[in-house]
């Protein structure tokens, strides 16, 4: 507890003497605790929580996330000759959590720099990409924004008190707080739009071409754009965006996050996810949401002391183009290019709406449990424009036992499919599905020999 107390004191900008005065103890006692020469009593812990508004459970919790990140770093060949073990990492996180976080952050920065160099070569230069800026901003927060979640839960509680269906409750809130009428209008009246705010007529219009889940989501999205505009602006204000386009894209993503927080409020949704063992379709029925909405929301469950399984998420079209992705600090998606063709997310288009599971393993040995299924995009109706896409949700293999989809699977003995992040960043040599040679390897061209794999390359 000593290093955590020292870090809290420094974060608050306090000297040992000032903290001692606040807690009614001697400065020497604070110094001894910080050096782990004295234990922290329950009474002092309670006083600490009351004085500085500290969550006791979060303060006392082990630095599991940092330990996992350090273990990931330890798998890098750069550390292989140093004889560092898990016990060494545990000692570091226990004795000096600030230093352990700094080491983990430094390694993540190193890996990101490596990928950026190779991906810049793959992308043809250093072109600023607003979409990637927005994705980096969301990933940098691990796709978790507590203030927006709290606001969404407050709205969800108000809707529940009003009774009736969610859409009716949303309509009542629009009328009461914004003097706006929520209307469901024919598609031809909407002229291609799914949602429209019409202040002149005093209405929020939603297309009847949308299904029930999408109507609720669009209504909640418009409500949060009206009520949380200032919060959304503040959240993206200091983001490291290259231009305003990236900031606006990130703000739009946060507005969608806020709508999800209304339809799938954090506390109830997380408890239901645990109860139903992350059964996406069961969760969708319970909350009247879509498969994709639930899958996306599962990536946001990062609240301290109420975390869910840490998932990553990706959505692709039939050509393999990535239209949405969240790494959640779990999966190292490539900035440019598609995903590995050996990943069964690509197989889902041959079996629409069928859920496919798979255990995948990256070249560095990290393994993940993947769940993939197609989802229907667009509106309903004969000859209505639509686009079927596939979404995949995945987690580190050590969390797979919590998922209903892994029931009856011997995780340790089950076959693992060797995949790469993308061909240009994948060092696997014996891969018949490879489309490009890896950027960091020397290509070997021998016209008198035809190998089973498309490219031969050296590892020197």
C-alpha cells in the first residue's frame, strides 16, 4: 500500500506533512507507510477515502492491468536474455506501481512506433488520416468514458421511472425538456435520412424503415447530442488530433457511445453480461438492442471494480475493408490494410447470421478467443439499400472460460489458428494465404524453385 499512498499524495500535490495533518497522524507515520515499514490500518484507509474522495476498493486493488501489459512486454525477444520472470514483475508493480506503469507505457510506445514505421511504408507516406486520429483517441481511453457513462445511466433511470416502452419514454423526455415531438415518419418523407432534427417544425424525425432497436438508438443519440453537447466538446477538446475533422469524428463516436450508455446502461448491462455469460443474442433480447450494439457495448466495460471481460471489436465488409475497430488495448490491429484471411470472420459471409468461434494465435504467441457473425446494415423493405457486414468480438484466451461460447471447449488443448495482424506485418513464413511479403524481411526470389507459399524471405 505504501507506493500507492505515495503516488496518491504526489497526484494531489501534497507534502507528507500536509497529508499527515489532513489525516491527523504524524509525518513520520506517513513516511513509514510509504516505505512499507508500517501497514495501513483500516481506520486510516477510511479517513483517506473520506478526506480525498478515494474509492477504497480501487485504491487497494492490485495493478492487474499493468502486470498484464508488462507480461506482454516480457514476451518480446528483446527481453529474452535478461531472465525476468513473473515474480519480478509482480514485485515491481507492488513496490513501485508508478514506475511499473511507466515501463509498460514505454514498451507500448516502442511497439506503436515500430508499427507506425512499417505501416507508414505500407500506407505510402505520412498522410494525416482523420479517421485514424479518431480511432487512436478512442483506443487511448480504452473505449471507456466514465462521465458519459454516468450521464447515460442517469437518463436510463429517468426513462425507467416514466414507464412504458423506451421509445415512448424518450418521446416524453423530448417533449418535456426540449419542446420537441418525436415522430416516426415514412422513408420517402425522410428522403434517405434515418434521423433528422427539425427545429422549425419542432420535431425529431426517425425513419420507419429502421427496426425497433435502431429507432431507439437513433432517438437516444439525438437526445444525448442535445443534452450532452458541452460534455462531448470538453472530452475531445484536448485530444491530439491533426485537424478538426479527426476531432469531429471522435465527437460523433462519443455521441454514439452516449446513446449506447442510455440503451445499455453500464450497471444493469454489465451485471446482465456476467449473469448470461456474455451471450450476445440473449443480451440483445433482454435490452431490445441489436447484435452489433451489444457487441460494441461489451468493449466499453472498463469501470474500476466493475469491469467486464476486456474485448476487442472489428467490423468488416465482404471485401475485407475495416469500417470500425476498437483494440481496447487487447489486440494490435494494423492501421492500414485488412485483417488476416485465416481469421474466420471472413467465413461468416458464407453462413449469414451463423455465429462462428475460433481460437487465434499471433506470431508473438498471444492467443485470443474470437466470436464472429454477420450483421445486416441498412433499412428494411423490398429493394431497400443495405450492406451486410461481419463483426468479430474477441478476448485474451485466459478470459474465454467466462464466455458461454467456450462451454465444453478444452481451452488448453483446443487447436489454435496461426494468424497475423496483416500480411505486411506478419513474419510467418509457411503461410499459403499470404498476399504480400512482410515489410521487415528481405525477399528471396528464385525463379528456378516454386514453393508452396507465395513468397520466400529471409530473417537476417
